[in-house]
C-alpha cells in the first residue's frame, strides 16, 4: 500500500463509524496464493498484492479491469458481482453482470505469477432485452489498469515495453504485465499528483490520456492496456521477479509457458489444487477444514513461517501491523496442525518440518525467540517487545512466545519430525525458560499475549506449564551436551543431567504456583499480578489457555508427581478449572441481533471506533470452544460427568465461528474482530482462529465423539 492509496482511502472513509480511514481492507473478497505471493481479489474484482512479507516483492498496489465496446468503457468494479472459490482450491471465480455482457473471471496465483482469465458473454435480444443492440465482438476488448510498486516505490520507476508484455522496474524488483493475446494499445500515467492529493475529493483512476506529458508514458508504475479478446476470452498475467535471479528473457518465457499450460478453467483449477493439502471426503466439518487449510496455506511463506494476517494497515495508523510472524501465533498454529493432522488424515509432514526448521534457525543465543520476524527469511522485523536484544529491563519481552515454541518443538520431536539442531534448540530453550521463571514458580514480569500491558500473567504461566509438561513427556534423551558450547547459553551449564525429569519438576512448580492467581470471589484465575503486586481479576480470554496446559500436565501421569496414582491434575484443580472456564466464557459472552461470541477481555477499548462496548473477537470465541473441548477431554480422562456439558459448550461456541455462524464470513474467512452491527474489522483472514477452529473440529470428532449425540439431542 502506497501513501497515495492511504490518503485516498482516508478521504473516502473519514468519519465512518465502523471504518478506520487510511487502511487497505480485506474483510471482503478472497485471496489466491499458497506458495509465497498473496493476491487479493476484491469482491469488485480489484487485484492487489499482499505478499511483501512473504516474498520481499511489492507487486500490484492497485488495479481495475473494464470492458471496452468501441470508445465506451464499463469498469467491472461498478457491476453487480458474485464470487466464490472453485472447489477446494484457491482459484477465485468472480462473475460481473454489466449492461453489455456477463464477464466471468478466474483468478489464480501460482508461485510468483498471477493469472486472470476473463470470459465475456455478450447480452442481446435473445436474453430478453428487445432493445439491446447486439455487440460485435470485434469492437470489444478488456481494459486493464495496473499500478506496480517495484521495491515498494512509486517514484523513480520506469517501464520497458514489448509486443506482449510490459516490464516495470525500480532496481531489484522487476514486475511484468502480459497478455496471451497481446496488447492493442498500451499507455502509462503518473501517480496521483500533489494537487489531487491535496484536493478534498478522492481521484478516480485511471485518467484520460494526457498528450502533453510524454514522460508519463514511461516514468511510472502505472499501465493501462487494451487487451484483445479471442473468441470472447482474454487472459492476462502478472509476474514478480528479482532481476538478479530472473533475466528478462526467462521471465517472458515463463509467461508464455503459463499461458500455454493454463489455457482453460480446468487447467487453472488443477494448478490451484496442487498448492493445497488434500482433505478426505469423510473429514468432519469438511467445508471448515478445507477453508482453514486454505487460509493457513495462503498466509505461509515458502520458509514455512506465516504472517498473522494480511497487512491492512502498513503505516501503523490504527494498529501495529499484521504482516509479520509472531512466534506465539505461529507456534500455536503449528501445534494445532500437528495435533489435528492424524485425526483428520491430513498429510502435513512438510509443514511440520518447515516450522521446526525455522524455529531452530531463529532462536536467539539466550534460548528465547524475538518479538516479530519477517516470514520470508526469519530476519528481525519491526516490533516493540525486543528487550532481550536491547539494553534495559526485561519487561518488554513476551515470554509466552518462547513457551509456545517449546511446546510445539517437544511434540514435533516425539512425532518424528527430524531437523538438524532440534535437540540443542530445546536444551537452550529450557535454560531460557528457567531464567524467566521466578523462585515462586511463575514467570517474570513481561508483556501479555495481547501486547498491551505488563505484569505476571496467567496466560504466560499456562504456556510455561505446557512447555515444561511437553518437555517432561517427550524430552527423554535430551542432554546439555547437545549444545556445542553450554557456557555460551546463559544457565545451560548448570542444568542437571536428566533434563526430562527437570522439566517435570518445573511443571509441578508452575502448577502449584497457579494457586497464587486464584480469585475465589469470582471463581476464576486472575489475568495477572500487576507491577505493584496487586491482583487484576478481570476476565480475559487468554486465560482459557490454562485448559490445554493442564491437559498436558495431566498427561505426565505418575511421572508428574511421583505418586503412581495416575493423573497429575487433582480434584480441587479440576473444580477450579471448570469454574474458571465457565466464568470466563459466560462473563465474556456478548450477543447482539447480528453476532454472538466472546469479547477479548473486560474493558478492552481497542478499535472500538464509535462503539461503546468491547468488540467480539473470533480468536477469543474459537479459544473458548477449544478450551471447553480440552477441558472436556481432561474431565473424561478422570471419568468426570461434567465432560458432557463442557463438550456441548465447545460445540456451541464452535458454531459461532464455523461456516454459517455469525462470526464467519461468506468467504469462510474469520476476521479478527466484529462490531456489534455485524461489520467485520481488522486482519482478515486471521490465521490463529482458523488453526484453533481446525484443531477443535478434530478434537471433538476424534476424542469426544461419545458426547456428540447428547449435543444433537439438546439442539
């Protein structure tokens, strides 16, 4: 997104009650991608690249497609449109109904290329309009307006022109626009001018040709092309390249091959299907599972790391940005995928391995992980919680991120994921966890999961409990000598010989220390101990992470407490967990005529705009469903009759974020938030709730099917 676009959007949406001006929204439309490049196909047909964090290439920042008949152009973004995914793929079909014709488009992103195939069916008297004037197809063409920003620049950009392609470049990035039928006409234009930027009204682009500005034909990233139709069909492609890796002739040959290999809709669909994991026809909630895997694939870089969501606010005007990898979100997603793969018969081995490899590669020397990194290569990204890199106090550090990564890596090790350096990474991480665990058994003061306050949080403790428990379960054979130089990792040299037993002991310490956060008056665990030592007893959906953490601890069994008595979670703690989950779910539930779900936490004021109350979050609602399911499984393992009721709660909450639920868009996407009037807001789709939804479907079907009939009977 260029500043010119942000200012244009500001003019169009300033003062809106549920729209934050200056953003590049994706709450409507669908994405295509899955192998790095990420292209948004708006519900009006506009194409925009969102893949910079995944590939380092900016590509398309604006586009429009029109149908020209003679000298008259009908822009398809003004037409009535319908849109869908074709089958299980990321092939997007958009149908535009114009007065002259029906234009059916198919858009697919394949690696660094994007293809748009448009089929035009002209209207006429046979369609019931006796006054319609038949169109001579020879008089018709597509008009394609595309604005590229190579290297993220909209200045000092140039063009090279060929018979069937135009190349837009600044320095390293070279972007191509090509047509299978060539160009009948090609022109350029300068970006929005200073007077246009300063005007009160937004500027509609493209402009008419300006014969007095000869330089605008070549010195910008803006291209307007007339594309001939061949038997009513035209196909255009864009290709993003690095000039040092792909020379000009190779790029043009690749475009020729793309047109030759994908000359009909079936070929496009087949190519799109290859980018996604196959989902068995027998999978439970299959539509939901397909959608979740599609989204998680779209948000993934070739490295395996994922952006949290498409970056709709790159100038940080109303947020801190979303086009980065957070190790909390990413590792939680990896863990959910690992747990669900076998239950749903999904082949995700490559995904598991890539995630583990990148976590090993991005670990810091002290055993922790940084705040945010670029997913394309794991390099440090802009952030505000990098205290462990800076000089100063450790408060601006998010310890839960390290806990989440450790829990995943321990499970992945047990599952047979074999990557170089995994054992040494876990040993260093164990030392890092120990260094951020206070003598009282709870983690140090740090930032919370929502990144908006500091303290000693129940959620952080939950990630430590889960990490230590998973290391205790799956850490046999881990030893300090896995490190090349134990003295180089703070605290590693003093670790005992039996690291699995040490992790189990630490898990017990955290388990016992959680009693310090119990609030009997509310029947729940406090969100945090504040900086002054007080107890913040507000309800917070992040504390729902305690359910899964206790289930991991319970799985330690006799090894967890040395008693040989079986499960490690005692009856009092089970009672408290049930009370906590019920209190949080009930207390955070929010329903209007348009939506129903959970708010993030009591008193949440972020991105409310004109709304007076807290907004509903999909991740909080999905987390509630998953916590209820995890607790149901834990209760069932203890033959506790409350398991049935908790499973029913899980299904009720899951319904809100499932296809057809009020928090799931018709696209099957889960936006981060909703206003009370049903307006979706913020990053869309957000990867984290999609992974939670997937895991919850798998858990309910695989481990809690005995309660499904009861839930159906209640309905």
